[in-house]
């Protein structure tokens, strides 16, 4: 009788140990200091080349590269193009890698007529230009409800103030590559302002003007405000940095091909300097 009790209690203890290890193992998270996102490979290629001990971890088919940059643990991931892809990858990133800071780096189309390909926009805020009520007067921007709180999101997502301050300090120190233009070599101008996001590549001067008027945005791209919405809803600090590859006009596709690689590298150079300062 006594022996059967000992055996049964032993079995319970063993099962408890197995379950504890199983659930602890399932819940293991690898936290990083900084997450760096880009939409397509060239948007993070240069920063990858500067990162040590790169190794990859897959989560639901998405490859996250982990490594060390300037002594900090980082995760680099490609979101793929568009708001839905960006939201999906950002959610996986936050869930599995709990970053202290999130930085999106990439290229964009210019909306401010004073800017040229190669210039850099540091996003003080991001906004989705295709989210809201579509009326005869055009689109009336509207934030959607945060599913975690049922509270309506703001139309504009503000950048994290610490990251913005770090970017300001970093911008003065970066050794940018010049862009070759028909008028000669040009170094990037850096401005701070609104970046607008939507699910379309803008290559039409009338639409460019409309987006400029709607949000007084400096640049347009296809992921930033989607990443911002996910970060906002889950309370993660974000900064979006974009270097212009084109002017969002009828020449946009030709300019994009000409300038996207150097534009992506210069956005990455600024990110490296920010990471140094954090
Ligand atoms: N990314 C780079 N150029 C762009 C453009 N013209 N429109 C939207 N996203 C872009």
C-alpha cells in the first residue's frame, strides 16, 4: 500500500516537472535592444553588413536576423511591401523579440516639392492616407479602434521622443554617400515631418499634390504608419526614417530604379549612428 502511494506521488511530481519545462520552453522569449525593419532586402542590406554574429530565427515562416551592432542586441527583419505585410511582421517581432526600440528604415517618394531623391525625412509622425471615410469630398481620415482597448486610435502616430532626439543628434554626425545626379554629386538634406503611408506606389503628380495637401506630409511610402499602429497599440517606441528614391510623379518608377539602393544605404547609415547613441 505504502509503496503504491510513493509510486503515485512520484508520478505526479514527474508530470509536474514535464509540464513546467514544456510551458516554460514554449514561452521562451529572446528580447533584443533594438529592432530594425525594412520592407525589402536592399532596405536593410547595409545595416546587415555592419552587424556581427548574424544568425536567423524563423517565426511563422518569417526570418528574423539576430546579431550585435555597436554592442547592442538587434533583430533585423524584412516586412515585405504594404501595410498588411508590415503589420503581420511587426506583430510577430513584438511578440517574440520584445524590442526596447523599433526603427523602420527605407526609401520613400517625395511629396514636398523642395525635396529631391536622396534627401532624408525623419518621421515626427506617420499617418495612413487610405484609412477613413471615402466621401464625395475625398477621404476624411479616421483612426480605427484599438482591438486591445476599444479606444479609437489617433489619425497621426507620433514618433518616440527619445528616438527622435537620438536621430537629431545622429544626423549631424553621419558620413552620407553622395547621390550622383545630372547636376553632379549631392549630399542629403535632412528634414523632420510627417510621413504618409498607403497601399499604392504613387507615380502621379495629381495624387502627389492631393497627399501633400491632405496631411502636409513630406514623403509617402507603404509600411510606416502600419508599423506605427501596431507599435502604438502594444506600447512600443518607434521611429520611421525614409530616404527619398523618387518624387512620386510620372518619373517615379525610373527614379526609383536609379536611386533606391543608395537611398536605402543612406537611411541605414543614419540608423547605425542612432544605434551608436542609444
Ligand atoms: N516608396 C518609394 N517610392 C514610393 C512612392 N512613390 N510611392 C509609395 N511608396 C514609395
